[in-house]
C-alpha cells in the first residue's frame, strides 16, 4: 500500500454457506475494486462468535472463506487478505471505542434487535457490541470507503459517529469513512419466496443457491423457483417479484441489462426461462468452484497468504492504535 489510492475495507463472516446473493452483492465486485483502491478483505471470525459456533466448523469455514475470496479474483499481491482474529489490534481498539459508544444507541440497532429476538437464549454482550467491533475494523485502517448493502448501513453510520466523537474530543485521529453503495443486484431474493431476501440460513434450502452447490443442484433449484401469475417475462418487482428476481440474477451473472434480458426471453415460457437462468448461473460458478477447490487443497499456500496479510494489516493497525493510546493517555514505557 503506497498511500496514493484510497483505502477500502470489507469483511465477511465465516458463518453458514454463502449464497449467490452474497456473491452478487459483495464478492463479485472485489476483483474490480482492488484495482482502484488499496483494499483490505477480512474474514470476520470475531464477529461470527457473537452467535454460538461449532469450533471445528468455524475453523474450517474461516479457511474456506479466505480461499473463496481468492477464487473470486482477489489478488493477495494487490490486496490485504487476512483473518480478523490474527490482528489483535481489532480487539484492542474495540475496547477503547466501547467507551465512545452508548448503550442506548446499541440497543436501538436493528440487527441487534433482530438477533436478540432470534437467539433469546444467548443475548450476549458481544452481540450488542457487534457494531463497535465493526467500527474498530474500519477505523483501524484509516478506511475511506466501505462497500455496504442496505443491511449494513446502520453499522457504517455508527462507525462514522464514533470516529467523529473521538476526533472531536481529542484531535483528528480517524478518517471518517464513507459508504460505497452498490447499485444493481444489491438484493437477491429467495427463489421459493421472493418477498424475502436470499439468506444463508433460510428455513427452506431450496430458496437459496449456495456457492458450493453443484451444477445439478443449482439447476434443480432454479427449475423449482416460484414464478408469478401470467406468462410474460417482464421486470416488475411489485407485480412479478419471482420473475424480476430471476431477471436480476441473470443480469448480475451475464452483465446484461434488464431490457436486454427481457428481449432475449420474450416469447419463452417460464420453464425455459428458469432453465436458462439456472444454466448460466451454473456455468459462471463452475470456474470459481474449481479454483476454490484447488486452493483449499493447497493449505500451505493459503496459510502463506494469510500470514502475509496478517503482517501487513497488523503494521497498519498498530499505527492507528498507537495514536489512539497516546491521545487517550495510556502510559507507555520508554525504550
Ligand atoms: N457485519 C458484516 C456483515 O455481516 C461483516 C463485517 C465485519 C464488516 N466487519 C466489517 C463489513 C467491516 C464491512 C466492514 O456483512
């Protein structure tokens, strides 16, 4: 990182299987973003434990997700790829930032309320602190830009508020990050219930297409996708949510725009349309899955990438944290 480009930060939690919705909304864009920014891409395993995880699965998914980043085109020579828990500054800055975050505002966060309702048996402090840890992630690297979907906007706002609060009390210390809002295909819906977002943890697994699904599974899920009344293949999210969702997926995977896609499918029946979308998705996933598997078979290479990423990230993080410790008055031993 030479400092000429703006800094971009993004992270994904190693929980559950990622879906094509995660790919379209997040991972797909990284290959290109890394050309224009100094990018850091993290596996957010510290966030993941705010919900109880199976240790063996968490460990395996952490490596698998890092491999997926690379399979999607992230180049570790251009970007920093690392695991959050490998850089202890995240936890350290989080602690300091906790004293600049108010209990009331954390209680009001939409995701905290949703997750507390879902995990009533384990409403732990970490769950409530999730946004502060995320602020620490972002602010540690003097991040300029954070690509955000709708569900993360509130978290970015909190990160900005915390940065401004700290800067106002002391002196400018943190860059106040901006959101990079994604346009098309930012929200992909469930294939069996297009009124809901496609989720990693949906009750009906046929509604979500996972990045790990094999070709037959992908095509089967698309064949079973719910369509709408009528027979026209037309983009109209309120009247035809099922067809519109499939058109969005098709466009995201082909780079075509909606009117091109509508023209291409005009006159076809829903069955042929669904099959065509399923085939294109399976075709586009195949090389990613091939590379993903190849990387996972090369543990030594992946560990090398993660060790280099950890070292680079830690160097940058230490710089910010030292400034913070100095400003808040933490005594430092000389020499
Ligand atoms: N909370 C994010 C999500 O679930 C993951 C995340 C953790 C993140 N730290 C971040 C995203 C920092 C952007 C920036 O999607």
